[in-house]
């Protein structure tokens, strides 16, 4: 499996504040993507719901590997739809742990969030420190939470361009 890196993404002068709804697209819906409420009916934080709605509706940003963008968006939406994001947040994961992407060429790509690392693989379990994913027909991989210094939420990529 090839690691994804967002190092070719051009840096923006000042990233928008993800909690500021004034940077949301005009056609942004207030509701979340289908199923973004977890299995117990509790909603994800509004900033994440707005961000996922942005991802679902926005064009791909300028990234080094644009062909990977649709899968990353699908993985991010699946984390929310299947309740994994809500469970991870309850275990202490942050939004960047789940939906962050490293954009600085000098930063460590291991700081990418779970949605970027999934690569379309099925999530099997999640704990405080790592996620277990299906890795081939008989294997498993462990995707560890890591320092996400230099990461930005996926939904901030490409805004303001």
C-alpha cells in the first residue's frame, strides 16, 4: 500500500477557521450526510457535520494525487455514516485524528487522519490509540493515532482559492 501525502498541496496564506460557518458554501445543507448520526442517535459535533457536508458537495482541491480524493471523501463519509467517528470521538480522538490531512511538504505524512489512511479498507475496531482495519483477505492492519501537527481538516482544503 502506498502512503498518501498531501505535501504537493499549495499552502494557503491563512486557513479558514473550521468553526466559522461564514466560509461555508452557499449551497451547504444544515443536515449531515446520510447516516452521519451514530447508531445510538447522537449527532456528531456541528463543525464536523458542516465539514462533511462540504466534502460531499465541494469539488476536489488541488492535491498531488487528485485521483485519490474521491476515495478519501468516501472514507470520511463512511466513518460518520457507520458510527465510527462518534465512537472515536468518545474515545478521545480529535477531528484532526479522524479527518485531518498534512499539507506541509516538511511535515510528517503519518500525521494524516484516519480517513486519509483508510485507503478504502474496512474498519473493524477502534480503540483509544489505534484503529484496526481489514488488510487483504486474511490480514489486519493497525492505524495508530499520531501527532497531527501540520494537519488541517479535509474540508478546509481548497477553500478560499
